């Protein structure tokens, strides 16, 4: 049993660890315990045999619901629990389920619940977050020292591609048109969000330069932000924020020829799908949580207080306000040029 992380971006960054587990134990059944909002990341992924969805707002709500989950896990008679999630609750769940071998990082006061607590390595020992999960497996003696991760891969299946084509056709989009996706949200907090009016100005410029159509992505909670950007634009984009499941979001992202995004879960999804990506960083460290893959451009202003890792800026939001529309526009055009040259060469 592997307890998955609770954030979409972390779920994507943990995929190399799951893939190494699958290659190391090809005959074992790897069952993921995941929250509903991240479970779709792992659908159709070859490293995961099955999932048990832990729904604390639904069937597993409250003490009785949690006990129902524990009983489900007990019935599985797992040999080993690997806790990619760092919380005390994850270790308590595995301990109550009677899983004899329980491996996780020794943090959040949970070491006494783990059969094999692993000391948390310093950031200098792993650097990027993807290695944080691989280091857990390595330090627990489950795998050899991991190799450098350069890319993470996700795919959408044919039925999802067909759905995306139908959806875009209904919006009179797609086909030969150049499709640009914007992801202006970031669920962690506003400190990670480039200003809405700059997304709007950028979108208008890209439409003019690339003869493009624009999709604005986001969650249901981010719908007002997406509509604010749409209303500030001279052109008319398609606002799909709050209208898709996670897999549908991925299917639409895969149709884009360029995505501009903040540091967020959808950023990691787009990178893993291989979509040309411009990622805007402010309060967070692109060396630790940046997208892995290519083609990618990072836009960041090196101010003295960044990265701070805060949800909200306590001063003047300079790390994001110093990034101009021109900065992101130039990065986007350079990336599109590189992508076109690469495609022509490969063909």
C-alpha cells in the first residue's frame, strides 16, 4: 500500500518513485490510497495496479467513515505500507490497519507509529521534490540510489482525446488553430499568482502574434479569477475553469500548443504531458518544485526575499509585480519558435 500525497503537483512529482517501485517489485500489487482530487492523476498509469479512494468528505467522513477505511485496508492484508504523505494521520491509518511494515519519514511526531522511520534528509541531499520521494525509498533500503529525473510522463487515452476534440469543436476551437492555455490560479495561495490584468494583456498579445485561440483553465473556486481575466481582454477567450474533471483538464491541456501558468498542479500536469510550457515563479523555488521536462521556460525575477514559500505576500508582492508582460511574452515566443524548429527537424 502506498499512501499518496494530497496535492496534484506533489502527486505528479511522486510518479518517478512509483515507477521505480514497480520496476523493483514487478510481481507485487501496488495499491494506492489517494484522496479524490488526486486519484485521477494515477488513472491508467502502469505503476499503479489499483486505487482505494479515501474520501473524507463522503463515505469516509468523520470517525465512523475513517474506521470504515481502516477496515477496508485491514481486509487487504498488505505486507508493506509506504507513506509518501508526511502527515501523522497517514501513519496512524497504516498502524490501525495492522500493516506489519510501515515506512515513512520521521516527522510530524509519528515515528512511534512507523516500523521503519526514515530520517528526513536536508534539502541539499535531494534538491527537487521528485527526489524527496525517491530518497525515502533509497534511505529505507528499497531501491538503489536513484538516477537523475529529467522528465515525468503522463498520457491521456484515446477516449479522452476524442472527448477533448468534441469539446473544442463545440466551442468552435481546435483543428489547425494555435491553441494557448492559461492557468492563472494556484490553490496554495495568492503569493503564487501573477496579476490577472497581466494575464489578460499577455493573452491579447499572443492572440495577435500567433493567430491563437485562448482557453482559461482553473478549478471551480478559480472561476471568478478566470472571468476577471476574460472581461479585461480585448478578445474573447473560452473560460473552462470549473467545468472539467482533472482528466478532462489534462485532455484539453494536451491539445494546447502553448500553456502559460503559475507554479501549480496544472503546471506539473502540462509538463508531464509534454506541452510547451512557460511557468511564472515568484514566492516558490523553481529548483525545488519546478516542472520537469521540455520544452519549458521559467520566468522569475530574482528579488532578495524570494523564495519565501508564503501563501500571501506580507509586503509589496515584488517577486510577481517585477515580472512584466513583455518578460512572459518574449519567453512564450522564444519557446514557440524552439518548439516549431524541433518539430520540423524531427519530421
